[in-house]
C-alpha cells in the first residue's frame, strides 16, 4: 500500500475513472429498489390478497428497519474492514432478493426478501456515497453526492417505469423482476473485480487537515450526530422525515391510485417521475449546495415536498398527480445531496464515515416509520388523510431546519461533544 501512496490524490479529475465506476454501481443499487416501487405493493394486494394496508406496507417496514441498522454499522465496518469489502458484502446480501420475489409462495417471503434488500442498500449505497466523498475531498462534496444520488434515483425511476410497463403486459411476476437479476449480478461483479478501496484518500485528507481530530467513541459520534450539534440534529430529523414521506408514497401511492381507477401502466409513470426527477436534478442541486450553502435548499425542498403530497391527497386527476410527482421529485432533489453534504461538512475526516452512518440510520428509519404510521392512518381514516398528515409533518420538518440549522458553507468548524 505504501508504494501506491504517492499516486493518491484528491479531486474528481484525479479519480474520475473510479468515481464513474461507483456512479454506475450505484445505478445498479438503485435499480434493486426500483423493481419494487410499482409492482410489490400490488403483488401483496392482488396476488396474496392482503386486505390491510398496514400489512401490505410491512415489506417497507422490514426494509427500513434493517437498512437503518445496516447504515448504523456500515461506517464502523468501513473504517475497520475497508470500503470495498463492505460494498461486496452488501451485494452478497442483494443477489438473492429478486429470486425470492419471483418464487415467493407467500407474503412473508416478500417481507423477508426486503430485509435482505435493506442490508444490500445499507451497505452498498452507503459505501458508494462514502467512497465518492473520500475521492473528491472537501471542495466538491455536494457535487459528489449529487452525482451519486442522481445515478441511484434515476435508476429507481427508470426501473419503476419499466416494471410498470412490463407488468401491464406480462403480469406482476416474474418478468418485471428479471431486471433485478441483471442489476444484482452486474453490481456484484463490478464491485469485486474493478473497485479499489479509498482509505488511502482519507489518510491523505487527514495528513493535509489543519485541525487534529479529537478521538471520539462511536457512542459520542452517535449522540453528537443525533442530538448534540444543532446542524447535525437538523439534518438528521430532516432526513428521517424525507424518507418517512418516501416510505409512505412507496407503499400507499400504488394502492391509492388503484382505488381511484388508475391502471398499472399509468401508476408506473407516476412512480417513475418522482424518483427520476429526484435523480436528474441532483446533478444541479448538489453543486448548487456547494455554492449557495445547504440550509436554503433543504428548507425549500422540504416545503416543496409538502406541497406535492398535499396536492396528491386533495386531487383525483392524473395530471394533478403528475404535477405533484414533479414537486416531490424536485423537492427531494434539493434536500438529499444537501443533507449528506451538510453532515460531511460538520464531521471530521477521521469520523465522517461513522457520522454519515448515524445520519443514514435516522434517515432510513423513516422508511419504516412512514410506511407503518401511514398504513395505520389509511386503515382507520383513508388514504387521503394519511397522505395529508405526512404533508403537514414534512412542512414542520422544514421549519425546524429553518430555525435550528446554521448556514456555514463548507468550511464548518468540527464540533466537539456538547457543542450545540
């Protein structure tokens, strides 16, 4: 490793080949989630006859809880085992998922497959984010995260559309899920054969860093990222609510649209527009957060999402739902890379991977909380009430960021325990 050290450099230009490879791999990671966005809730309702909305969205609960826990340990594993090993481990858990969905004899098998998918996403997606941030250094974090999330969520959107199209012609299973088989095999192969670890880039950044890191335990990092620093707290709660409304839309929107007479192909279009806009616009919003700062984009993005959700709940027309999907995608594109970049700004390189893993723990726990709470509200009060209540919560989260977060640009002083 020491012989290769002189060749290590920070920056996108110096590392574009590995960066581009990681962008491609994260597209496959996103595609694994995309195979489920349109068809899996309908498999539960139509093939397995699950009548309760809460039970239908249970697959998202298992996904969200397991992914959140995988995120929580991913940073520690990345620092001790290396980024590449954790990335490969994520793919080993992901490969069986499409096969289980294709052959599942009961709804319980789908729920179990999503637990494996949660580990895949928690490890593989986390590593592609962390490795890109490692490669580019401190000056282009927003760009790095924007490109990473662009690839992942564009793949989610394209795959949601393709699975809806295929399901309208060939049924909900197995043909639409074949896409996931290809994603899993290609993602695992590229990760094993071509990816290089990035810990040397972290060492280089540490060597050039003007401020020595205070040694922090994982417990201290968890508390600091969750509650102890106002910027990290604001980012963590906004991430949780962002994925809370995404988990709700993942599980409830297909059922809501079917209940209002929409066919599976048009549902696929709506389910594709949201993540596709989310993915595409992050190419712009990520770099803009480097120039304009993080806070304004986060607040405006949360409020745009709230407007999209409220529009969905209050209307019954495809064109209004399409507009709402555009608003949801644009708002999430403003929020997603800005939040990860804000956490990276406030984290020392020596514990940045662990701080990001704590943030991603809270963020992806939102999938489970959103799906479960929205399912319960929908069962008792109807779909519109569930969607509207999540819209109100999303608006409130944006207000918390507006009050709590300090806009400091990218040159954030690294907090110590108790630094509010």
